[in-house]
C-alpha cells in the first residue's frame, strides 16, 4: 500500500476526485479531461483507476395489483483520479474549472483519500477468504 501523504498549511493531503454516472463513455472522457487538466495546471496525479461497476434493478409495479416486474437495469460506472499535494491556492480554481465543464448526468465529488478507499478498489474474492479461514483453523 502507498503511504498516505499528510496535509500541510499550504497543501492538501492525497485527494480522490470521484467521477460517476450511467454512461461509461462520458464518465471515462471526463476523467481523462480531469487528468489532462491536472497535467496542464501542474497538479500531481498519483493514480487513475476504475472502481467496480454497480448494477441496480429498477422494478415496475402494475397500476392495478401488487405484481412487480423488472423494468430495467442501471449500471453506475465510477472512475477515480487521485491527486497528491494539491496546492491550497490552486484548489478553488481547479474545482471551478471542473464544475463549469461537468457533463450532464455525471456526479463529481472530491474527498480525502483513506485506507477504506484503498480497500474498496479491489474486488472481493470469497473463495480465497474461505480457503484462508480453513487454513487458519
């Protein structure tokens, strides 16, 4: 695991810029735009990665009755651009440019990187965890 950089008076610690939406192409292009913008502004990009796609079922209920049927499946795509030591004077300018260029249907959030964020990056493997439990017993 990479070490987490602590913040100082003039710089933020490691930050995650989370981009999510239903259209994978738009989400991917916007995360590329963020990466290119960081390169142009001299902001250090530590890492860029995709999180696991989440699928949500949408159920439709009949007007007359209680029977429900699956109407559609919504897939939410997530991308993370991880920034390191973002300057406090550059941050408001950077965020304003991002918000002005945010596409329709894309959610954007910026939060401090934590160990939980690092662990959610990897897909769980229940069969491996079951084998580890058998070995430890």
